[in-house]
C-alpha cells in the first residue's frame, strides 16, 4: 500500500505540474517569441524548443527531486492508509500521459526507421569525405533529406541532383548537414513524447525556426543565399506531396507559405552580422548554476516538509 500511494502521488504531482505549465506555455509562448525575432534564427529555434520542453523538464525535476524523496523519507511506512480517489484519478491521468508519449515516440521512430531502410536499400554513397554520409537514391521525393538520429545520413534523389547546379546543391547540402549538427531529428522525436493539446502552433513555429536557422548556417555570402533560394524554388516544384516521415528533415516541406518566407528572406540576405546575438557568459552560467544548487541545498529539508504537507492534502 505504501508503494501504491507513493506511485499515485508521484504521478499526480507530475500530471498537475505538466498540465498546468503546458497551459501557461501554450498561452504565453507567442509573446516571448515576438521579443526574440530580432535575434538570429538559431536563437529563436533554441528558445522555442526550450519553451516547448520546459513543462516536462520542470515536472520531472520537481517530481524526482522533491515529491519522491519527501514521500519516502517523511511518509510513515507502517500506516496502512488507503489511496484516495483524487490521487488515483490524477495518478492514472499522469500514467496514461507518460505511456501515450512513449507509444507515440516509439511508433514515430519505428515508422521512420522502416521508411528510411527502404530508401537506403538501393542508395549509392556519393561522398566519403564528409563526416555525415551522403547517399543518392533513385526517387523523385524526398529530394533532399537528413535522416537518422544516432547514425545520421543525408539522402539525395537523382531528380534533385539533375535540377540543381553544383553551387545550389552544395548550399542545399550544407542546410541539411546543419540539421544533423543541431540534432533536429532527435528533438522531433522528443516532441512526439510530450504531446499536449494546444501546442501545435508552438511546434509549427519551432519547425519554421529550425529551417531558418539551417538556412542561416548554410550561407555566408549573398551568392550562397541566392543559390539556396534557387534550390528551394526548384525543389518545391518537384512535388507538393508529403515525402518523408515526421522524424526527418527535408529541404522543402509544408506549409508552402513558410517556404516562400524562407525564399524571400534569402533573397533579401544582407549578412547575419546585422542581427544582435544574445551572448551569455560561461562564467555567468556557472554562477547561476552554483547559486541555484546552493539555494536548493540550504532549503532542501524545509522544501521536503512542505512538499510532503501538500501531498498529504492531496491524498486526503
């Protein structure tokens, strides 16, 4: 009974925190994003991803740092106290939320793996010098795709190699390699495990920001920006149908309006030096971390007592 109460309370606190914080993020993320648009694309992408995963990070941290230890240390083991209706219901909701996330991420990962395996089966390695393999596949779509998480590779169709010039193809490859460097496919898989109603707009904004961040990293001169813009135009004409699993990154993907915005942005490229960067000193980061750990250590015992009091109220 003690273990059952502990599990029910832990999942209840996780569900309440995750649900409440997700509602807050879904409501306020757009306001935060508006203030970050003047910064480079990578900054916007990182900020949006941090906002999207913030409810999960805080919920897990509070649950395993405070809720579980407070219950184990302060809850009497010998008392056979029944588990109340509220923690049972909330605990089941938390358990279902976790299981659905795991199943969703597993299904997305397995589906992507099966699809990629069929593409790679007839692939031909075209560049051995890159740290990330580039394979030519005999398909029209996907034209250019970064696939894989732990062993990433770039898939390039015969069609895209035929329609793009050498400079355009190099710019497009640099774009996809930036997705690999930033581990965007791993981030996509993580987002599949933290689904929550009302987060679609935030996730779409993050996807668009990742594409702009990859565009910025792929070009360093105006001519390269024009090459990438031309590549986007040509590849977008190859197919308008979905061509790759969600756990991959493609050079061109829906919605078309976001592709048009990227093309206009590249044509108007004037150099990223005009955009300010939000520089955070490593010393500042270390000081914040040390201060946070020290504050938690000093108040940890009192925090456990208060958390246990709150969970006792929840159980009753």
